[in-house]
C-alpha cells in the first residue's frame, strides 16, 4: 500500500518551518511558522497562527496557540 502523505492544495500556503502530518488536508488555508497540522486534520479556508496546533475538521477558522475561533459568517 502506498504511504499516506499530506494533501496540500496549491491554494494553500505552508511556512517552510510548519509541520503538516501525513493524512492532513489543506485547501485555501495558511499555516504559519512553527504551526503543527495533526494527522487527519482537514482545513478549509483556515489560518493557523505561528506555533499553534490544528486538529480535526475546520472550516473558516483561526487557530491560535490559545484556542480556535470560528469565523464563519
């Protein structure tokens, strides 16, 4: 079976010093310096601040080191 790798859409930006785990998906999202995207995370239109950790399925959210804010209108 082929290895599971992260899926990073061309619309996403991932800082070179961010960590995106295998099985994570990013679409129209941003991961800042030192950010961690956990295995299986699914991010759509989400911003992960530097040194923050994203997990689970997030849509239109801002993830900070202090918590996650839902910014859907």
